[in-house]
C-alpha cells in the first residue's frame, strides 16, 4: 500500500495554511487538499485586516498568544511580506459593561495599572471617536492588525517553496481511519496519509458530523465607511478599536485601501447549518444598525457604507476551539471552532498541530481545548 505523504491537511485556509508552513519548516512531507483555491473568499480568513491583541487576554488564549507575535514575525521573515502591524488599540465603553470590566480585571491581575485615556487626551489624540458620558478608554499597546488573505497566501507559498504539495479544487467526501494510516476520499481518488489534520473551518461540522454536538456556523458582517480626512485615519493616528454599547459591540481599524475604515459588529448572530448556504449580501437592517452607531459615535466618517463583506465562523457551545485527536487510532487531528477569534493565534495553532503530527508534546498547553471535553463526542471514522 502506497502512502502519499506523512501528513495530509484538509482545508488550506487560516489554520491549514499555517500548519503546512510549520510542517514544511520541519522537513515533513505533507499534502494539502483544498475544496476551493488557496486564498479563496468563502471561509473565515477574509476581510482585509483582523484585529490582533497579544496582551491582557483571557486565560484560555494567554499561553498561545504569548508566542503568536514571534511566529508571525517568523512568517514575515520567511515570506518577505509585512503581515502584522502593532500600533496599539483602544477599548471604549462603560466600566460597568462585562467586556470592559473583565479587561480591567485582567490588566490588574498582571500587577499593572490600566492605562486610561482621559477625555482631553482622547480629544487631542483620537478625535475620531465621540465618547458617551460614562465611557472609559483603555489603551492596549500590544494591539494591532493582521492581514488575513496575505498571511494565508504567504504561509501556503512558503510551504510549497519548501516542497509541500497543495491540491486545489479537491473537496473531500469522506475520511476513514485505520491502525496504520488514514484514507481521505475525494471524487477522483483516495489519498493515504500516516496522519491527517482537518482544518476545514465551518465545513468541519459537516465533514466530521457529530464531533461537537451543539456546534454551529455563524454569519458575520463587515462594512467599510469612507473618511472625511485621510490624515486622521492612517495606521499611526488611528489605532484599532473595540467599542461596547448596550445593544452590540463594534470594532474597527484603518482600511488598507486608503480612504476608508473597516467596521464590524458583534452581537446576536444568524446561525445556519450548511456553510454552502451562506447569504453573502448584507441586509438593509444589518447595514442600518452599523451605520447608526457610526453616525453617532464616529464623526469623521461619512456615514454611508461603500463596501460590505459577509463571512462565517465555526462556533462551539463553550466558545472555545477543539484541537487534538478525534479518532481511536490518534491519527486524525482537528483544529476547528475558533468562534470568531482564531486568526490572531493561527501560526501557533499550526505549530501545535505540526508537533502533534510528529508525536511531540506541544510547546503550548492546549489541554483545555481537547475535543474529548465534549464527552458525548460521537465521531468515529473507522
């Protein structure tokens, strides 16, 4: 029986591309299977820029993010591309809100005093924002943004440069785990690997049906607004921001296409079962909600949406990802369910998966993300 490669990776998007890059750096023979093309717009790794925070984080992600910056810098070194920009970030909202109060608690737990920007300082440094009466502004110096599409393409290209094969337009129809290998079924052939890593994002719940009961796919909307004064909205003068309101939370950053700002919104999200059924047109209600908040609180933006983007993420019931083996033989690994916040940690997740594929203890503790924490996990590919 022929083995096609030591490791197969199904899904060459956010996590898959990083995993292939990390495997290639270690000289591991690997093949990536992608149902679309590399750099496609169908998954979660889209939107031009993604918010990045490497400090004052929740316990679950602190260890991973302690390594993320250096891994992104390593990818920049390998690829020659600028991918990660650290220019600081603002968190704005009532100190009574859960999001802001928890952030302040985490900062104080590190023994530091939160850097609170006063109203006069905000008016002088960041007039792009109007503050409500009870708002506080927390300065996060380690924040910034990552360019998702560029990072995926950079990791994939570097993996290929080092000898990795990536097969586009190759949807997987089934997976079978055996004692000595894993078979991956496609419409054209069966691939065989010693270890398989599944990083298919929102499609994971369909490919590995029953893996996490209660998991779902969420629909996320992004919008772009033109600026009135471009000098106010450069990366140096307009740091990323998260703004908490009673009814929702918006976040944003300068657009890499000069002359606009990208604004996203979190709150109640539409859920759907089939990722192929995603409605990629923002509704008038969605646009109106974001526009209303921008018009009221960001006076230097033109309150008219000039571009929208709709994407999706896979969510678990507890909001935390699943990373690790999911079959009886320990040959099928999964990384999925990042619940809307996976891109900032992607190169570290790729490193962890590469280590697991090589039967090495991960350099980062991921015990709290084990798939079998859902003890009613039913997926069995054998």
